């Protein structure tokens, strides 16, 4: 089976992010989790879907990508919709 994670080019956490521990929120109040991130201070361009503005990626998906069980593709820019 081949699994491909698709991400917007506006928040390319897997293709351009890095795997590290980071805060789950920009205010640095929540716990730190290991995930692919763009950094908790990253502010992407305005897009329509709120979850796509988040700086990190699910720890489960991040672990699958880190262990090379899934692939990642950045397909489009959401701001162009």
C-alpha cells in the first residue's frame, strides 16, 4: 500500500518543516509535542481553512512520515482558490 499525505504549499510542514519538539500553540502555553513543524512563531498567509494555518502537524502523521511509512506532496496554494 502507498499512502501520500497531501499538504497545501502555504503550510508545507512535511516537505519544508523539520521534526522536533515544539509548543502546540503560538502562545507557548500548551505542552510540547514531537511533530513536523514550521516553528510556533510561523504565521502563514491568510487562507480559508483554519486548521491549515496551524504551524505543526499531527504527532501520529509526523511519526509515520519520519519512519518513511508515508510520502508527502505539496500540491497547490490555498490562497489561489
